[in-house]
C-alpha cells in the first residue's frame, strides 16, 4: 500500500476522537481500510510500509481486542511494536502520566496508541509528545477506532451509512463507544437513536443530535442497525439497574425485541459480550444478521489505515540531533 494507491492525508497528526473528523476524512480512512481488508485475507499479509517505524501500545486499562488488534495492524505494516501496560510500567511506582509521556518521547517512537481510564488523559498526553497519538479509549469520552470499524462493517454490508437508522442500546452513560459512534454516524448522514433506562442515559444526550427512547420496542421500530453496548458495571458507583435479570428483561436483545426492527436489521456489539445480559446468544450468533465477528476483523484493517495515514506525514529523524 503506497500513497499512489489512495492519495490523501488527515488534517491532524493525531486520532483522538471522531468528533471533529470531517466526512471526507472518515471516508478516506474507511476506503483505505477497505483495501487492507483484502490484504488481510491474502496469504501474504505483511508489507514493509512502516519498516523502521516504532509503534508503542501504552495501555493503562486492560484490553484484549483493542491492544491485540493494534499490535497485529502495526506488525502487518512492518513496524516494530512495543506493548506496555500500567501493571508493568513505572506508573505503579508513582510516575505521573506526564512523566511517562516525556520518558517515551525521549525514545522517539513514531506512534503512541494509548488507552486510559480517565477522560481527556490521551489528549493531555498528545500535547506532551512529538509523535502521532491514537486514542485507544479514554474513560467515558471516546473510542474513535471502534466507531470507525463499526462504520466499515456497516458500510460493507449495507453499502452506505447515509440515511440508515441506527439504534444504540444499553449503557449509554458510561459508553465511549456510543459517543464515538454518535459523532461519526451523524457526520456521515445516518439517523441515530439511543435506547436505555433513564439511569443509564446521560443528561442532555439529545443535544448530540440523537432521538432518545426508554422503551426497546418503540426505539427499535424501523431500525436498520441495532448496536448493543456492554453493561459497564466496573464504572458504576451505586445502583443503576434493579438487577441483571430485570435489565435483560427490558433492555437485553432477544428475538422478540429484534422483531420490532426491520426484517434485515443487522446486530452489533463492541465486545466483550455479556450473554444473557445485553444480548441473547441466539441473536448474537445469528450468522445472517450478526456483524459481531466482522467487527473484530474490521478492527485490524481500520487500525492499519489509521497507522498508515498518521505516519505518511512523519519526517524521518535519521541523522537528526
């Protein structure tokens, strides 16, 4: 993959949020990712595009899908990859986020992929380093590459994003995935609904340009895409739902609730799934309507596209001070 295959660059040297990405930038990322899907399905998956580049995955929160996906993406592009977690870093010894940023910056990586439990932490770090930064998820703020891979999975099956009616269901309050998807889908001309109990709905969420529902049957009526969210109990302080059983009864996706959406509506979930809590196994494993496994595959391609575009504007430091 070279510049000649798909010209274009991002206006920012970082990918910190979907909020602020233009439709043109989103389309550029998705089109490039589309090409990488085909590369990842080929026998020879690896290129030397990022040979000599260093990508550091700095994760202050545990992750399986995101970290593995970024690592695989970087390696398939030929980059050197370093994986760091808070468990094995000097953060455990009292080092601040800024200290960690300055230490890593001195080692001159080309891209930092950062996941952090505090909203805004990744943006703060990006202001202290010279390399490109990708937000791998920060608190309840944003998870931009998840929204991009969701968009790619939808576009490949539906052929478009514009005009689709997408329902995002469940724990909206604590979900960075919901926020990133709302910004991206609105930018691309989709209609977005959010469905969930009042206790898990952010105040003034309607200001983000969504329709708000507290009833699954009404909210799913006529939807093209049903995007379920994980119930994030680790972020909850206090009682947000009466019980897991009650939550599934009213907000868990099963065949009965899904019947209110369009007959060809597709099902999504960012994972990890809590089966029997947010989604019934029969629905999650529906080979014709579930995009859940495709979402995982699209994640590698989207993250390859992000690393590719971000490193196009990097000037080599070889021979520099």
